[in-house]
């Protein structure tokens, strides 16, 4: 019998099994994502301030610079705490709005009590209260002479100036037709003279400082309606009393 061949058996050792990988992102990614999100919100906030108000953005930047300990010289001389300015500005704006609303209510009550709805109108915008009166209710036709029947209306205007802290602009308006008298050579002079006459009466009755009042003549440059009929021209011939809160512009 032929000799048996030796059989060699190789045993291969198995490597130890690796633990299964954890599901999801690694833990450090969560911290990194939070940090990036916070930085994004921070810069979006800065951008929103910059778009709305450059001055506030500059003051905010200065406050943050101090908070992080960066010592720099402020060359503008306008550095201030950011937290105080919005509150003071918004508070002053809210108070001014309340004063204008109260003034409108007072004037509307005066108009209603005197049954002058067809002669006077009042409107309020962001800057002030406008009282509009047709010239026929105040002046003699074609002149700047105040009608005696208009003293009650002008006394109310003067009383507001005396009791309340407002500035006043008196505006004179005419229609597009040329004047037909020898006193005023143009509508510019007529409208300005009418505004000045009202202003003179108001100053005399109220005793307020002349620094709080102005008189302006617009002639026929600011019509309310087209000058296409006598009715429309009568609407455009008017005097306006515009009350404004006190400001540095005066």
C-alpha cells in the first residue's frame, strides 16, 4: 500500500469583532452646530440693527466693544450706552402722539359745539394736527381784512397756543385766478398777507413768543382739487393752521 500523505490543517484565528458603530453624528458635532447657530443669530441681529438705524448700530457696536474689553478712542464723541436711547426716544414719541390725539379731540369738540362742520375740518398726521378753514369764513372777499365773525374761530386757535405747548404754522392759499384789486399785485402777496393777519391776531390774543409761530403764503401752488369750477376754487381758497410739537428745527 502506498504511504499515506500527511494532511496539514491550518487554523486561522479570527480577529475580535469590532463594536458596532454608533448611530447619528459624533457628539462634538452637536456642540459645533450650536456654536455656529449662535454666531449666525448674532450676526443677523447686528445686520438688522445696521439696516434699520445706522446711528443705533454704531452705538451698539461701541457698547459691545466695551463689554468685551476692547479699549479704543471714540473720535465721534457720540458714544453712549445703547440700552437707554431706544427707551427715551420711544417714550418721547409716544407722549407726542398722545398730545396730538388729545388736541384733535379738543378741536373736534369745538367744531361740533359750534356746528361748524361745513366750515372747518381737522386731520392728524405723524407730525402734527391740521385745521383747515375756507377764506370766506375769515376774510372779506379779495382782502386780508379779518371778518368780525371770525374772531371766535381765531380765539380758539390762540387759546390752544396759550394753554398747550405746540408750535403753529399758518398757511395761506388762493385759487389759480389772478387778483382783481390794487392792493395785492399777485396771489403770493394776498396769501402771505392773509396768513400774516391771522398770525398777528393770534399773537395778540395768546401772548405767546413769536418764536413759536410762522406765516407762509402758497398762493395757488397747492390746490386740494383741480381749479375747474367755482366750487373747486372756493375749496382751494383756504387758511390752514398746522400745530406741531416743539422741536429744534424752529
